[in-house]
């Protein structure tokens, strides 16, 4: 699994998933970003995440068991103007744990907004907030239910649990075609099965790589020809 993740990150950096002609609709010569209004930003990368042990109800623990989780993370974000954008994020959980009680699924869909701190700059620091739902399931394990009975190899049901959290990061724009990004989100939530302990879903997810730019509106303002 580690070799596969390393291979994908080296051979398929995020932005190159979305091929686009750098001179399309702009005439001859290179172009650079000039204004972020009307820009659609896409990215796909491999995201590590570190769980944060927290107390949930009468139980303490993390669903990730203190290890590093790995997600395939995709983002689509639209800039309404240079200050405000809306985005959707999807996280696909990659490195399943096969041990009893280990994480089997933790896929997430989120929507959110971002506030961009600088105007008129191709260095784009931002803060934002996202909220959504996670599809969570852990591997069968022996548990003791509320009546004190031991359930052998109990098959935990899959759950849809709400999650949310703040994020911060920075995008670096230059050429029309792509940008570089780095960001982090602190995701918060709880896994609440009908039997067994309540576990924390809290973790810090860090993403970085290349993203792709799609100029949908205001092309005369968003792109600047260069010689």
C-alpha cells in the first residue's frame, strides 16, 4: 500500500489529472492569472490524517487508533469574487485496518465556504469552514453491550455521522493552467453505533499538491497575457 501511494503521488500529481491546453481561448503566447473572480479551481491529491484522541460521551478513544490514515481527496471550488468562494470536498478512505475494531470505512463528503485574505495577489491565503457527512464502519470485534452480555465478533453497522471543521491554507497562482496548494482541516465528529463505545472521529487532514484552473467567467479580468 505504501509503495502504491508513493507511486501515485509521483506519477499522477493532482493537477495533471485534468489536462488543458495552456493557450486555449487566449491567443498566442503564455498567460498568467490576474484576478481570481470567476475561477473554478479543481484538485486531487493523497491526504494523510492524524487522529486526535478525545472524549465522547462516557468513552475515550479515537476511531483511527492513533495511526496515520490516508485519503484520496478531491476538491472543486468556485470563486464568486476575490474574497469569497464555495467548495465541495470528497475524501475516500484508502488504508483500511483489518484488525478487529479497526477502521473499515470513513468516506466523507463536505460543502463549505472560504474567505480569502488578500486581493490582487496570486498568493492566496484563506480560512474556511466545511460541514458534511461521513460514511463510517469498523471491523467486527468482541464487545460488551449495555446489558453486560459479550457479543462475539459483533458486526458493526455502517453509520452516516455528521462532521464539520475549520480549515486554513494557501494557494499559489501563476500560470493560467495550474496552481500549487497546501491546506489543513481539523475534522470533528463522533461515531455512535447502536452497540459498543462511542468513538471520536476527530483528526487533522493535511493536503498539498498541484491543482487545475478553469476560467469560466470574466476571462478578460482573470487572465493576463504576457510576452
